[in-house]
């Protein structure tokens, strides 16, 4: 989309769901669920926002990761919720699991 006043507009906040191109890139990065020890294939997985959409996270590949539905469900999205199962973050280009009770 091209704005008359701003030129090309960043659409990362326009669509909550990953595009086909983004899904292809994410499956190449993680052929299986990115949660440590999980082998669910990416094609049966979901695309999870590392910074949650409802907290302003963008739909771009740097903020997305392949997770199975189970691990997408248990990943801690709410920074104010009681710690339970930890969460995935991207550090230096790599997806890492961050245990509960660690600072963010
Ligand atoms: Zn999984």
C-alpha cells in the first residue's frame, strides 16, 4: 500500500497472520516446532509472535517462530502473568528458550 503523504506503508501491523513467503522462510529456519525437544513438523505447526500481537508485536519473520499448537499454547505471552513454562525469544538471530523466573 502506498500512502499519498508517506509513500510505502509498513504493513507489519496490518495483518496478524504470516504471508506465504514468511511461512516458507520460517519453515526453512525451523523445519519442526522450535520448542526444545519437539519434533512436530512445521507444516502441522502454527506461527507464533515472539512479542505478542496484542502487545504490539509485528508480523515479520524476526518476530515469528514455528511452534506446534501445544507449545504455542503453553508459551508465556503475558509478561504480567505468573511464570509457568517459559517462553521463546530471539537472541542474536537464534531462537532460544527462556525459562520462567528470568528477566525479559
Ligand atoms: Zn512443539
